[in-house]
């Protein structure tokens, strides 16, 4: 039973390390930028919506 616990613990540590490394790689590739993709939007009567790419922040004139 102790050997099973040791293997489970080792696997758990490796899985967490892998996840952390993949997250660090993703951040490195994106340059720290985050993107949000909206899959579904409801606009009620009288509401307004923008369809298309919206950019805000630096570099806009």
C-alpha cells in the first residue's frame, strides 16, 4: 500500500509540474497578452451590440 501511495504522489507532482510548464510556455508564446473569445451573446430589445473585432488600448489613433 505504501508503494501505491508513493507512485500516486509522484504522478501527482509530475502532472502539476507539466501543467505549470504548459501555462508558462503559453504565456511566453503570447507575450503575456490574454485573449477572450465570446461564443454566445444575447442582445435584448433596445440593446446595442458590436459585431467584429474590437481593439482598445495603446496604438489606436
